[in-house]
C-alpha cells in the first residue's frame, strides 16, 4: 500500500480509548516474521484472512473466528476491532448479515496495515529475505 490512509488517525484515536483494544502488542517474533516476509506478503495475508473469515454474510464461528496469536494480522484484528462482524458493525458501521464489498475488504486491509506498521516500528535490526538468502 502506498500513500496515506486518511481514515487512520481518527480511528486510532477512537481505539486508543478502549483499554481492551489498546492492550494488544506485537511480539518480537511477530516483528521478526514481518521483517522476514515483507509488507507485501503481510498485505496479501490480511486480504486472505479477511476474505475467508470476515467477508461471507455469515462467517463460520462469527465472534470466535480470530485467534489471539499465530499471525500478526490476528493481533491487528483484535487491536483494530476488525475481528468479527459484530465488531465491524459496532466500530466501523459495516452491517452484519451480508457479504463485505470489495471496498470494505480493502478498508479492513488498510486498517490492518496502518496498525501493523505502527506496532512493528523499526524493523531494520531483523533479518530480511535478502539477508537470509531466501
Ligand atoms: Zn470481534
């Protein structure tokens, strides 16, 4: 993603007022993973996770479909209230009970990337694909 995601500052401000949302952090392993795979891969993972777990009108296990760990995008989902259709409705005014539009999917992906870039901070001390020779 290039350019600025203009909706992010106001959303970040709202999320910062929730003790639950603001307690989520990336682990060192999460940050190392992001450095290793790169932001394009993280964006692709976000798009896939949103497509599979949030996009259907009636997602499987809605409300419980997002693990608390295992991928940085899952952490971003809890931190940004994009973990289930209930939270998407309550926080982002995206109604439940219908499939997400392509624009809504891209909005959620943009929210994930905005949060992850800030939460990851400076990744230059971690090995990348290039330095690992992958
Ligand atoms: Zn939720």
